[in-house]
C-alpha cells in the first residue's frame, strides 16, 4: 500500500512569489491535513480537507489556502511569500481508529524563502 | 484552548540508559498518540492510547495514558542509537482535531 506522497520535496522561492505544494494521500483515505513545522513553533495545523470540503482550519493568514480534488489529492498554496514562511510543510492522510484520528504523514516539502 | 506541554524539550543520553518523556495538560483528551520523527522525514505513529490508565508496550518503549486522560508518558528502556529522533505527542480533541505538543528532541550517544 503506497504511503503519502508529497511533491516537490525541496524548493526555493523569493519573497513575494507564490508556491503550490501537492499531496497524494493513501488510497482510500478521504481526509487530508496540512501542517507547517518550524524549529521555533513546532507543528502548526494549517487545515484539513474531507471529501473536497475544508473541515477544520488553523490560525494562519489568508495567504495560505488549500483544496482537495475528487480523487482526494490535495494542494496547498501560499501567496506573497514571506521569509517567515520558510518551513517544512507536512501533509497527512488519516482515518478514524478506535475513536482516534490516526495520521500518516508524507516526507514533507521543504520550502526556503529568500 | 487545549494545550499539551511536553518535557523535556531536549534530552541527550548514553546508549543503554533509560529515559521518560512526559506530555501534560489541564484538559481531558479522548485519545493520546505518540509519533517519532527522524530528520528529513514526516512523523510516524508509534502508538495510540484511548483508555484512562492504559499501558501499551512496543518492544523497549512503554506508553501510559493517565487515569484522568490528561497526561501521558513514554518510557524507553535501554535506549539505542536508533531511538534518536523528535518525539511528538498529540491529544485527540473535539471534532477529531489533534492538539500537538512541541516535541522532545532525543539524542542517544553511542
């Protein structure tokens, strides 16, 4: 069973540009979550999609957006990049087991903003 | 707002020693998960506990969920260099949202 695939793995952008990251969840998983991970702030929840609908949203500015397609693949977009957006962006697909939301993460997309 | 405090933030010990990592909150969680993350990779689920007082063992790792479901601990016996990584706890909140601890960076020296 293939895991969660994130592309690209690494990318470098300059301030003011925009970026789109892609995530393919585990086959059959309909929920996809996105997280930002930085050394200083830890793992910060961005948003969660389920069956093409945003189900939950974290406390990030509107520059951060996402969507989910009918095949459960998801993309997130960050517009007008700032230096502080440099981070590892993680995608996770999930399922409910014994009442717990169990996540399987991808390897992440490492974004550097210059 | 639900918060999870993890301690210690950083731990460096010799191979063969024992260690315990803690995850504490004033809030009750429906479940508690532990993940391990290695450099360049995403976190990988180690265990999920859902019952207060529950203890689960995974080889040399022992996980405990507090009776009141507000805290959890991860104990590693006879640590090995392969245990090195970032350990994250996550509590199950309302609507299946996860509340994350800040992580414990563990280094096991040979």
